[in-house]
C-alpha cells in the first residue's frame, strides 16, 4: 500500500454528498475495460449508502465512435500512449457505449439510493474523466451546480477508477471549492500507463484531498 495518511477524526453530516464514480459493468473483471478487483468494492459501497442524504452515481456514457477508443485511430491498440486536446494519456478499449449492458451499473449496486444519476463522456471528441468538468477543462457537467444548490461543501468519492475518474473528480472538486475525501478501500485503479497511479495519489495529497477508510465512516467517529 502506498504511503498515504488516513484521517480518523471525520464523520459524515447531512451537508455531505457521496459520489459513486462509474460503478459500471465494463469496468468490472470480465468487462471491456476491466479494473482489477473492481467488483470487490460494490458491497462496501452499498454498506455506506445509508450514511448519506445525497448520493450521486455517475456513468461513463460514450457514443460508439468515441475518440478515446483505440478503434477510432487506425493502427493504434488499447492502452497505447496517445495525447490530443481532451484525450489521453492512453487510448482505451471500446467501453461504456451508450445503452449497452457494459454501460449499466454492476447488478448488485443499489442505485435506487442515488438522488442523482449523472452521465459524462458523451461528446465524441472530448473525454470526461472528471464528473465535474470534461477533459477540455472548460465544459462543466452541471454537477457543481447541483451540489452547490444543495449547500454541499464536502464530497466523499468512491468507485472506479482511482487514478482516472476518481482522481480527476477529486482534483476538480478542490479547484471548484469543495472539500474532497477519497474513500480509499472503496476505489480501485487502472494503473496504466506505469507510474500514473503514483503520480495521481501524490497530486491528490499535494492539493489537500483527504483519504479515509470506510470503517472509519461506519464507526461514526469522532
Ligand atoms: C475511466 C478510463 C476511461 C474511469 C473512464 O471511469 O476511470 N477510465 N474512461
Ligand atoms: Zn471512458
């Protein structure tokens, strides 16, 4: 486990929101863009849902010819390095295509408890790792407005993947004036390209993102 400091003195309040990032079939083992142990966090996420009054569940939601797919670039393979405005640092296998089974939530995820389901990544030429802003770093998803309307100041993040959608969401949350807390044991990384996970963890620590284990939240401390 990397050298992360986990906070102990934290309790969920009614002004906090839980964001469940991309808990979708394609990101599970056996899916099109599998995240190792992605299925192992589903029960733990279900267990913390009742702690929150506001729960946002997001879905990566791509058109079938999305430019983040290696198949859209002749000669390229999934996970090849690729940088272009709004895309990269790698190309992906086709995943989370709108309306497909792989784009659906993991069947065990209790999505009935979500107060908002937010979709992102539907613009063909721009990816959206963050649930707040697309990768052009300008276009907002609308989630910030939703959270601010509900007077939410602190967001807890869980889901997939730790070094992509969770990381960029936490980064944007801080930049947009929220406190961001990553529930570390309820997230898993893609870990590609090499070094990306380590860089993203370090950057989150540097900008003040907090890390917590779900046990701490369930134990109702402090
Ligand atoms: C994600 C890669 C491509 C994620 C989405 O949800 O972290 N990763 N699209
Ligand atoms: Zn995607």
